[in-house]
């Protein structure tokens, strides 16, 4: 019994297993799991929409490494005071430290260029992958959980146990250097998964979404939640009265809303479920 109690209160090791000198981190496994599920679901939806699955695989080969690089660059730039003094840490992505907004921006730009080259509707492609992307984001936040990062302000054990009613393994992992912290990773994960369920439930409703609006809904949903959750975190760079990610959330939310309104006024926009929605 004593051994079981010790195991139950142990901090989760960042390293899942080793293969010789290679250490495989939970962070990478969790992110890879989210990406894999996103690809499977995107391929299924792409097949329904008449999008050749090879386009999704080809984009993944190009877009995934670019998005990871952009996410890391974004993070390093806004943490430059630390990385300029520790340049050897810049490439250690497995220790955590990727900014999702950097990754999303890089992935979106790559997708637009890719679709233009292939003669595919970028809006349609974005509609297909958007729900799975937010699902992958929700899963990926558990990598932050294992690394004990992206948490909020200090809190109490009573709040985590009696107010939030969190399971013990989460409570214990939020005990960092002698202090309990708000599990903002969990708040965002729940928000993202809720967005995934909403988009999946509504995407196939007739006469609801026009082409591009599934993606725009994703942008607004994610940005709205991220704005408030980001305000709870302690590891974000401030820019005036708000954090950088809050400014981006504000910009993305209202930009997506404005684009939605403008495009709705155009009579030539097909409904998402229209069979000829993909323009080749």
C-alpha cells in the first residue's frame, strides 16, 4: 500500500521511454497523437467532399514541419532574453516551448500557397481540416501538462480539489516547486475539445455554413477562449495592458467576424455541403 501511495503522488516523468541514447518525451508523443487523429478525420471528411486524400498527405509533409518551425521561432522571439543567453536551448523543442499562434500562422500561409499551386479551394481545404486542428490543439495541451508549463497563477490545494474537483494526478502535476498553480492547460483543452464537438455537430447541417465559414467559426471560437485563458497565465509576454497572445486573439476574432460578414453578402458563395464546393 505504501508503494502505491508513493506512485500515486509522483510527478509524471517527461520522458516516456528510451531507446538506447534516444529519449522519447511524452510531449512529442501527445502532439503526434493529436496530429495523427487530425489527419485520419480530415481524410475521412475530404473523401466525403471529393478532395483527394493525397492532397492532405502532401500538405502534411510540407505544412507540419513548417508549422513546428514557425511555432518555435515565435516562442523564441518572444522569449529572446532567455534564449539569447542560452542559444544551445533554442533547438530543444522536446522540452516544450512552442507557440500555437506561430504554428497556425505558418500552417495557414503554407496551406494557401499549397492550394493555389494545386488548384484547390483554400477555403474548402480549411473547412475540412479546421475541426480536427482544434481537436489536436486540445490534445496537445496535455503535453504542457506533462511538462508543467502553460499554467496559471498560484492557487490552493483546496481550490483544485474541492472547487474544481480535479483528479489527483492533475492536482499533483500542478504542484510545481512547492506551489499549486491554476491548470490553464486544462481550461484550454476543454475549450478546444468543446469547439471540436460543436463544429463536428454543426458542419453537416444543411443551409448553415457557407464555404469558409467552418474555418472562420474555428478562428472565432478558439480566439475568444484563448483571450480569456491567456489572461490567467503567468508565462506570457506583455504588450501594454494585454499579453501578446491576447492581442492576436482580439485581432483574429474580429478579422474572422468581418470576413464572415463581407463574404455572406456575396451571393456566389456556395454552401459547405454543395457538391461543387471544391473549385479545381
